[in-house]
C-alpha cells in the first residue's frame, strides 16, 4: 500500500508538472526575450504578444523581426532561447546533444536538433501544451456526452421517463435531423470557424429540430398519448454501435477527409469516439446505486426523480468516473501522438511529441528524436494510468 501511495503521488506530481510546463511553455522556450531594454525602453516581448492576440495592446514600434540580431542594452532570455518551429540553419541536419554545435555557450541545443535545425527541447515543451490540450479537451467532451446518456440510462432504465409520444419522437428523430442539418448546411453557409459557436449551432439545431417535430406530431391524437422512453435500450444500442466500429480506423478516416486540419477537430473527434466508455461505466454504477436503501428512502420522502439523480445518485458515482477519466486522459494523449506520428489531422506546422517521433523515421540513427519524446509520452501515459488505479 505504501508503494502504491508513493506511485500515486509521483503520478500527480508528474501530471501537475506537465500542466505547468504547458501553461508557461512560451516563457520556457522562445526566440524572443522575456524582458529586454532597447534604446533605454524596457519591453516584455513574450507577454506583449499575448496582449496583441487579445487585442488589448498595439504592436511595439518599431517592430523587431529577429531579437537575436537586434542590438539591446540588456535582455533576459527564456531557459531555452528557441521557438518550437524556428530553424537554426547553422545546426541543421540532425545535430546530436553531444555533437559540436555552432551556437553560443548559453544557446546550445541541449537535446539536439532535427533535419531543419529545430530545437528538440523547445519542441518537447510545445508538445506538452498540445498533449494537455488534446487530453483534457477530449476528456471533457466525452464526459459532456457520456455522463448525461449514461446517467439517464442507468437511473431511469426503460420505463422511468414518461411523456407523450410526440416528445420522444421529436427529440430522437427531429433532434437528429436538426443536428445533421446544422452540421451539413448551416455551418458551411455561415462559415463558422469558432469551436464554441460550432457547438452552440449544433446544439441549437438539435433543440430546434426536436421542438418543431414534437410540435407537428402533437397535432395527431396517436402521438399525444403518454408513453415511456426506452432510454437504457437506446443508449446501449448506441454504445454497441460505437464499440463495434474500430475507433482508430474511424478516426483516421474522418480526419483524412477534413480539408483544414485543426487541433479543435482532433479534440472533438476523439471526445466523441470515447464517450461510450464513460456512459457504460456510469450506467453500471447507477444500476447498483438506484437499488440502495437511501435512494428508496429519498423516493418515499417525495423527492423528484431528477433531483434524486443529481443530488444523491450522481455524486456517489464520481469514483468510477474519476477512474475512467484518468485512463481516458492517457489514452487520448497516446492517440494524439499516434496521429501526429502518421501526420493525420494535426496541422503541419504544429510541433508535437508524435511529430518529433516521426522525424526519427527518416534518420534511424537520430536516437534523440525517438528517445526523449518516447520517454515523455511513456511517463505521461503511465502517470495517468497509475492515477486511475483504485486502491
């Protein structure tokens, strides 16, 4: 037990450290100084760039294109004075960490370079941001889909949800048609590129399509009759459908037909493909919880079913969800690295751990391109898996 507790603490420290590196990546590896004095004027180039991207400040005048060739009074540089995608042509063609490098003593490429002279350590730091973004983003999407579906299926079963037939047909058929219409017609028409607006438009299409069809079907007497919605059967069929389709093959096929690769698309697709695991585990846990005495006592006391679900049942199912989430985090990071290794779905200019590994394919003797990203990827996945193991 003591050994397992030590491993769990080490996994937490590793993941938190990786998160800090991802958050402060631009302050750790950058070809712009953190603080610099030019002609008596103190500037903060890295921090100022964030302000420019948010539209809070205007660019410095005059604009400096290359800080390393600019005469300065003094400057404080990041630990790694290179950006992830910047090339150092003097040290191109796979410089090993132990090779002689044409750099200043404090500007050495400590983990070597690739064929274009890009610093490997800067790439690892930038790749940590991509790994954390894809892992956490896809995990949140899988939870947003899997928790409602698994919760409703496990707690209400096939006869717990009551309503008119028009409502159920509207949500199931009309909502799906509205979702497809929004994805196929509205998104290209309005040229929506923002991830948040995309989700809002898809959700709006689902709700509007469901409401319109339910309104029309409500005019027919047959559909005004009360009926129970087989939530458990529907969710199980959806889970079986996703489980029986090879996720990796489907993911590669979807990303291969996308004209503009984007990390947002990768996050969305991975999250959608991984929701069945969340829904299945939550459903099984709620099947056990809903038969416990305290749930029966809440029902006898007159509490509504939805209140019992959110106030009493779901909070006690958080344990299994945390386990599934930890394994899902490691799986998403590994899957993103695999896609980057194949060069699918990830923008070509995005430096990731997988893209660094891909660079070693053309030069097998460039061991540093395989060892350092491989070690980081292995430790990160192992840390997530250790964190997900139960006591």
